């Protein structure tokens, strides 16, 4: 595997170049450009994940065949010594009888007739041939099984290489996607800071006009000042204000079920949580989103769910926690099967 270090360095260079290109792009890039880039990267992640899963299944299948073949080889090898000994004994007995007159005379005298003698002699020959044939068959089986074992091992080595290559591709694409997410988050923070500064300047200007102008002129800015200074999401205390105008965003989504929910089948909104609930939980700081609908896009599929729960998962870098109906809609069999994946989402 060390021979592939040059290829690994080349891939690292490509990823670094992609990351630099992303991070050096305009901080005010339109959301549509981010969505297109995110879709492309997510497609790469999905394709690499599927390739990794297929290669992993192939490795497991080949290993099972190798184990089965090895069991047969062990069984044949266990029979070989005994069969070899029987063949050698019968061959030795027949040879002694053929080479020594006393043996033939003893066999002839112990027989009731020449026909019995001939039959016994033929029987001994048949036993010797049978033992020899059985030994030859075991040797043939051992040779064929060993050859098959080598072929299976070569196929497994190839599948393992494909598995490692797919895992590398998946990691590279996910790294690029994470870097894009970080860039988007940085832009969102910059936009929020600019918005807060503009609101502060507008409030200061309104207060100045109220102090120096007529009472009529002062009343209008004063009335508008609270609205200008009030953030659109007053409960977003973590500094990451959620867009509520239908703009697509990107973030990591985890998954949970009734069994893993600390509240059982209860949710923050009072709705009952089931294994098929088309619902999500948001961070505690975004409780104001309860009752809102959210669209989630992953792997070329888009679903619509309702926000009916909250959780303390923001510290782990998660933006959503998907209930059973959601991760099932994306083709997963369990919450652990989904794990945590990058998705696109928007609140309606």
C-alpha cells in the first residue's frame, strides 16, 4: 500500500487546490452558485459512498467464499493422511502377495475352490484400486481448491483496493463539502454583522433626528427604530441566524428515533413522535421555528417535513435532527444507518 503514496499525494494536492479555489472565491457569491457547487460535491460524496458500500459488500462476499473454500481444504487435508495410509497398506499387501509364493499358496489353500481364490484375489485388487483412486481424488480436490483459493484471494485484494479508493474519494469530496460549508457560514456571519451594523447606524440616525428635529419628524423614526434593531430571529442566541425566506442552506443533519429520543414519543411541540414521523428537531436556540415546514434535499431527492422538536445537538455541528419518516424517505434503514450527513435545507 505504500507504493500508492505518490497517488495519495497527488490526490491531496488536487483537494488542496479545490479547497483554495473555494475559499478564495468571492465572499459575496450568490446562493445559487453555492447550491450548484454543493450539489456537485454532494453528488460526489453520494457516488463515492455508494461505491464504498458496493466494494465493502464485495469484500465481505469474497471473504465468505474464501472461508468456505478454506474449510473444504481443511476437511480434505484431514482425510488425506488416513486415506494415504489405507492406500499404502492395501498396495503393500497386494504387492507382497504377488511377489511371495507363500502368500498366494496360503490364499489358495484357504479358499474353498479356485473360483473363490480368483474372486478373493480380484477383490483385493479392487480394494487397492479403490484406495488409490480415492487418494488421487483427494489430491485432485486439494489442488483445485487451492487454485480456487488463490483466485478468490486475488479478487478480494482487488475489491479491497477499490474499497480503499472509494473511501479516499468519499473523504476528499466530504472535505471539500465541509470547506464549502465553512465558507458559507463565514459569509453568513459577515452578512449578519453587516446587517447589525446597518441597523445600529439607522437607529443612531433616527435618535439623532428625534433629538434635533420637530416632534412630528422625531415620532416616525422613533417608531421605526425598534423594528430596525430587532433581529428577525430573536431566539437565535448562538449567533447563527436562520434564514426564513426560503433560501437554501447547507449543514449537517443527524437522525433519531423513538428509542433514542430522551423524551420517548414526546416532542417539544406536543406532537407524538412515531417511527414514521415526517418531522425534524432544530437546536434549542431556534425554538421559534416550531410549527414551520422545512424542505430537505439529499442525494437528488427532496422531502418536506415539519419542525416539531428541539434538541441540544448544535454543539456537535448539527443543524437538524431527522425523525424516522425523513431518514426512511432517503433510503436508510435506521437512525444509525443515516448517521450524520450534509444536506441542503430551507424553511418555508
